[in-house]
C-alpha cells in the first residue's frame, strides 16, 4: 500500500495578470521509499512539498482530486488534526538551519519542544529522549550541544539538529527541502548518510527536494523531474543517465564534470521547452 | 566590447612579470587562532587558479587577505609588481575585484543596476560613465533594458551578471571569485561559467577561484591547490584532477566525496 497518494495537485497564486498556476496538476505515489523531486527554482518542487503539509498560506490556493497520507485525506482534515499530524507523522527539514532554528532558544529545549507539544512527558524523560536523538544524528558531545544556542553551532551541525528535531517522533514520512544546499560537500555527504541510515532503520518514506541531480541520483530510489509546474520525467535513480525528456537531458548536459573537456557548457533553451 | 584602455595599460605595466598573484609564506591568525599557515603559491598572468577545501579550511580567509579585507597577515602577497601593504591599500582596488557567492546578498537592494555599476567609476573619478556602463552590460550579456532595474527585479543569474559587471568596471587584471555559482541553478550556473571563461579569454584576466566544487574547477581553472586546516596539502594541475590522480591522501578523499 502506498504511503502517500497525490492526484492532480494544483497550486495557484493570484498576480496582477490573474491567477498563476505554479503547480499544474501533478500526480504521484510514494511508498516506503526514497523519492527525489528535482527541478530548478520556480519549477514548483518546494511548493509541492509544502502543499503535502498544507503549509501554503493565503492567497495561494491548493486543489487536488486526491491527497491521501496513509489512508487519511489531507485536504479534508481540520487544522487541529493537521497540526497533530505535522511533526509527529509527517515532518519537514528546511534548507537553511541559520533561518529555521529559533535563535533565542537553547538547542535541547528546541528539540524537546516537539515532545512537549505531541507527547505527555516529564522533563527528565524529555531530556533523555533529546540526548538519544542527538546521538542518533551523530552528535557525539550531546551534553554540550544541548545547552548551546543556534549561532554557536556550525552549518552542518545545525542541519543535523534540524534532522534530530524532525525524527524525534519517528515520523512515517520526512520531506527534506534542499537539506544540504547550505552545506559544504564533505558535510553534505555526512548529513545525507544520516538521513539514509534513519530511513533504513525506521522504514520511513523520504522525499528529497533538490536542484542537485547528482545528489538525488545517489541517495534516492526514484526521481521525479519537475519543470514549470509539471512532472516531465519519472525514472529510477539508476536510469537517470538515460533520461528521455529534453529538459532532463539539458540539465544533465549543463553540469560540468570532474573530467571536463568541453570549452563551452550547453545552456538550456527555455523557449524550445515552452517555458517562460 | 569595452574599450579596455585602462585594462591594456595595466597589462602593459605588468608585461614581463610572470606571476600575477604570488603568495609567499602567508600566515593569518585571528587572535591566537591560526587560520592559515605558511601558504605559498603563485598564479601566472592570465592563469586561473582554483583553491578548494572544506569550510573552515581557510580558503576564504586567503581570498579576503588578497582582497585587502583582512590586514593582519604575515608573509608576502604580491599582485603583479605590487607588494601588498598591511592595512588599507588604495592601489589594490584597481588591481583586483571580487565576485561574491550570493548575488542576493551582495547587491545593494535599493540601488539600480546603473548606480551599482557607476559607483566605482565615480569614486575613482573616471569619466565617460554612460558608455562604460553600457559596454560592461554588453560584455556580461545583460540586455540594456536592465540598466535601471533594481536587484529584486532580476533573477539569480542576472544578478550574478551584475556582480561580475561591477567587478569589471575598474578593469582590474585580477578577479577573485568566491564560489561564484554555488547559489545558482545548474543551467544558470552553466551560463555564468561560460561567461567567466569567455571574459577571461577576451580580457586576459587572472582568476583566483575559491570553491568546494571540483567539477567547476575542472571547467574553469588550469591549476588548483587543496587546503586543509589552513595548510596547503597539495598543488596540482588540472590534468591531475581530470585523471583523478592527486598525490595526497586528502585530495583523494575529496575526490571520492564529490559526485
């Protein structure tokens, strides 16, 4: 049975030129697997992730024929029930720890906040659980980190803290929106390995939203390529090199390689693709 | 293309000098913390050098020292014939300019493209601003209609073109590039990389690129240095990178991590 079913999802925003559709009727299913959604800025990939958590605020409008998570109809859920779901069963890791963590709250308290919201737990038990989850994201000196403020940790550690916050309640689905693009390459691999390990251990579903085709190809099982609000290609990660759609092929070709012999990189011709 | 007169003058002044950037025993410390230790490297005129390393390795610190933003370094920094002075060095600004990583943070949000580009000219008392601005817009492939726009009206790629144009306004022979494409989409990255490569060929610029992206180095540079914990662990040619044959263990580790 699939964990998440999205059918004909549309997201639009009013502009001076009338209603603009940023996601134009996409459908996909997710099992307990790692799915990568790739596309460039403006392709609608982040909007799709947010829509699943019902985080698209007014004046945006979201419609879907079906949006079901583990048998629950997400579109019909009351805001109260939705809040109980967020963080506990579906969670989201944001792009930049610098802007997503509360700057005036100690890390330990911040991670523990999720627990006090969703579970009844005394302070000692909460602290113990926070320590456990900090260790699960390979923070070795959890005692020390617990007491720090976000500005006192590095970007890589900040992102691991965000992941800790998101997995503390062992959700069934984690949506990671550009989880590593604010990080260094060497730290990127570490953060992705941690997420990968958590997915393998807990069997949760994972959606990685990214513009980085190579990264997604390496860490996901299946890839959706979005362009201009539509899914233009779906393929198994290992078959990415044989992508059929001209947009995917263009993206792949425009990336330099370690052994780069071309004097000019090919540039996407958006007009040919019918983009704007 | 731009009249390039000033650029030509500078190039003539440095004619015969083999190295455009020459660092000797460069060490930098913040207080008691040593950040860069005894780094020596040189980049020939018209060359392109890539400095790679993780965050915290000191690569941006070296860049800042060359750009004159950090002044408490020891050792020698030489740009062409000019020995960099400790403290503020006015000659430096005409010698090298920098392109920053994030085009969203590096442009003044309330100044038009025109103001951003003419400011360095005004400061240095250079005339003929109108033509120079238009020439530079053409050189970086920005349509002239963008001249009076504000940064928020431009896309990321367009903004980075403005940042490159700003760096070119004073015709410096050296360009310092701090992760110039890492904030951009891949297809936009390709456009900006192509532009940087073309500008270097047309104007004989010398590039000093700081990045963690080895494929970008492979496309844009002739030589590279690998920095770790403030020390240069390896100097390599681009062919060594292409054949993935670094001699240091750490170099190989970086290769295995990049995908």
